[in-house]
């Protein structure tokens, strides 16, 4: 179930962190994955080519996002994205 927007005063947004990448030659998840999953399961990130994104680490959260019509993936014609696009229209996501 998507997280409802909080009616309290919102906390200031943190700067996006770099997209977590596995170690060179590694086959598993990136080293930051367990920490993100426990402490920040929905994290604002910047992809290696500079686009804003959300890094979602829990199965139920991913399932809810994929089933929610409010969230869409831009088409190839929409790239490159507006640097602020990742923060618009995401009322249920918290960092």
C-alpha cells in the first residue's frame, strides 16, 4: 500500500546520493544495499549519467510502486530529464 503523504511539516529533502554500484567485477548487490534497505528503503539517487532516480530496496515497496498509476517511466523521447523531475509528483516517497 503506498505511503500516504504526511500532513506535518515536511522535513527538508536531502541531496541525492550517487547510485549504488556493485564492486568492480562483483556479482552481488552493491555494498550499500543492506544499509539502504534497513535505514532508507526508498532513496533519492543520481544515476551514473546524472539523471535523478529513486532506489527502492524492499519487495513490497517495489510491488506497490509498479502497481501505482501515478508513477510512470519516461519514454526514450523524454531524455535527458529535467534535473528536478525526480522530485516532482512523488507525494508518497520519503527520503
